[in-house]
C-alpha cells in the first residue's frame, strides 16, 4: 500500500509525472514537471527513498469542458515499480489525464466487452460482445475475440470448473490512432464506464475483482 510514480510521455518526447495510489489503483491529477530520483534530496530536505513527482503542480481545470476528440493527445503511462505501461488520453483544455488512469482497465474491458465491426469496417466496443455499441451504433460484423468473461482472476467460468489463465488483455487505447477504431466508443466508455442494466433475458455479469477495481478508479 502506498504511492508510486507514474511517468506520462507525450508524442513530442515531453515527460510529466503523477502520483499513483495503490489503495484505489488510480493515477491522480494534477501532473508535475519534475521528478526526484532515489537518493536525491526532496524539497523538504529529506532524502528521496523512491522516485517521486515534485515541483509546482501544473495547472489543470477539473471543470473545463472536454476538448474535441481530434484535440485529445495520446500519451503513454509507465508505472513504477514494475514498469507497467498503458496508453491514455490527455486533454489540453483541462491540462489533465482523461484516462484510463490504471492499467487494470485492460482486464475490465476483456471481461465485459468485445470489438465488433460495422459495414464500413470500423470496430465498435460492444458490451457482452453484442450490439448496440457503446457509441450507439449497431455493428453486426466480425468480432475481434477480446471478450473473455471470468468469475475471478484465474477462473475461466467454464461449467467444468477448470482454472485457466485469461489470454493477454490488449491495450486498446494504444490503437487510438488506428483508422478503424471507433473513438466515440472508447471515449464514452471512459466517461460513462458502467453499462446499462441487463435485459431480463440477459444473465447479469458477475462482479469480478477486476470490475470492482475498475469502479474505484473510474468513479
């Protein structure tokens, strides 16, 4: 339990820094311009025992309207101590990370969603691998195979009770600049992550470890 350093890298090579809480599994705004490395001296005069974001927090406006999709910036986030890396969106209007704010998002998506192509070849994010898509479209084409529901971290949910490792969960936001990914789907999932209640004929998705963690950092 504690706080670790998250390094945010922009396309032009600029680096900014943020705090990541292991309590709720989330990166926090604001961003910082500097980092104090292990063994260096903190502004307080104490020795830095782990890399830490320092300096004056960069300005950000929590109430600022989200920038248009075309103005959002794709960045990479690297989290210590294991150098876990995922992609996220940065809003230049608010000066803040929009999200995902944790690498756990990859598993949350894998447990509940699939990408389904529409007639134009665009991949849409669909809850339980069925239309409608998060953006409201009605794709009915090929599924990507992302969807892998589970009842726990290592239980596949098979009726025979077999314990299977989930396949690697992809970093979908790494594909933000791909021409066939639906931006409104990914952005809507970030802004409104909880799906609508299931229809009477649809079994309710189990509340998994990954899903519960997702609710913490997307609250």
